[in-house]
């Protein structure tokens, strides 16, 4: 068994937030899979350095063909033990891991889990794990829309710590409690000595409905600047007909205005995502979103009204084959303040088009 465990830890990938890619099994315990997504974005504001908005972390290059995310995966699982190691590359990795040490910037996931009960589905996992927050993952082909929502881009994609989780015998309930290093952190910030906490509760009454509640509680700053942050993510996914599905989500957070303060800065983001499957190959999808962070807790603009922005998007998907999908999306931002740079001047709007080609096995 030891050689299988070593092989699983040395080879592999795991998909953040969600995984549904096909895989190659070398035996009934070891699984290998891979994912790659090439993209091109044209931003009509034409940023000269090709780097787009500082609040976007996926598909965030203008007028160049690039790799958003490339993953390789190997995992091991038996009745009482599981292990995953994920390695990644691409602009997603570059932008999301900018705060981490150089040696950790290509690690997407590395964790080990042990089953605690012989009769119940009760596990404890520790290491670098997919985030327990959000309705969208970094794996583009698994999401309703091509690009990620403002809510997803500005909440954790990954987390580091330990969690205990329980799945009911009928598979309808999932419950977990987490101890974390911080808000999307592998290593803690210098001077930070606090522990963060989280929970996730998921209910699936049938195969057409998923209801989810997730939270984060903690401080992500150094001791001298300690500010408690409280965050809650709530969403529901509904397969309304054989062809039509929707996800409705709402994120809300509060952070102390200063250390020891009883006053808090709030931010929130409601989302509606819609998808219609035209046939086996073609699909249409759209998203309506709003992100309000007036006090710049997550997205700082240094403008009078902060970040108060509506987003609209429409995408068309074409399944080239079972394991290849081509997607095109048009997306627009409209902000209360002039925060988008164009021709060395600020304006209220930003419009861009993104295409991607994703393949997996």
C-alpha cells in the first residue's frame, strides 16, 4: 500500500471548489486526471500593460492568448484513507498565489484525510484544500458562465487548515467544521497569530436541488492591525427542467473598522445565474450580479462611493467533444464611480469579450 500512497502524493491534481472532470484509473484506488484551459480576452478599455482589473483573478489578460489554468492530478482513496496533491500553472495560479512563498505558488491542493468511523461517513482532512465557500470553482467547464462572478473572484478559492466532515447515510446532508490559516492563505501573514474558523452545510433533497450555507470567521491581518471578519455565503442550485437550470447566491461580510472597534464595514453581493441547454452540444447562459463594497474592505477604489458595481454577462458554449468545450462570453461592468481606466481617463463602464477552449481527461 505504501507505494500506492507515495505515487498518489507525488503525481496529481485536485480541482478547487469543485471537481467533475473525467479521470484515468490505474487501479480502483489511484486516479489520475488533467485539465487545461486556453483563453483570449479583449477588453475594450485596452489596458496598455495587458493586465486587466485588479479585482479579477481569472482570464485577466487583455489581447493575448494565454493559459488560464493547467492542472494535473493524482489521488488515492480507500475505505479509510485518502490523499490528494494538485499542481497547477497559468495566469490563475500567478494572480491567486501572488501572496504566497515561491515554492507554494504552483500547489493547488495537498491534503490527507482519515476516516474516523467504521460505520458512518465521518472524515478529518488536513492540508491545502479547495475552498468550502462559493457556487463557482476555478474549473471553467464546470461553471454555468465562462468567467467567474465578482463574488467568486473576491472570496477564497482555496484554504489551508483542517476540517471534520460528515455525510448522512442517504447522501442528502453534508456538514463540516474547519480551522483555517486565514482568508485564502497557505502561509499566514507575518505577525498574524490568530486562527480562523468556518462551517459548511449542504442539503440535497433530490438530484435537482442543492442548498448550501458556508461561513468564515477570523482575522487576516497582523496582530497590530487585527480586525475580525465575518462572512457568509448562501446559494441554491435548481434544475428547473431537463434543459433549464439556475443558481441564486448571496454573499455578505462584515469586518471591524479598526482593532477593537464595535463598528463594522459591510459588503455584499447578490447573483442570479441562468443556463439553457439547447441540445447535446450547444448551451446559452447568463449572469446578473451586483457587488457593493462601499468601504473598500475587499475591493479598494479610494473613491467617494467605493466599489458599487453591476455586472452583466451572456455566454454561448459549444461542446466540441465529450472532453473539449469552446466558450464565448460578453461581459459588462457598470459602476457608481468612475473606476475603470481608458485612454488615461477614468470612466464608469467596462466591456470585454472572452473566449476559452478547455480540454480534460
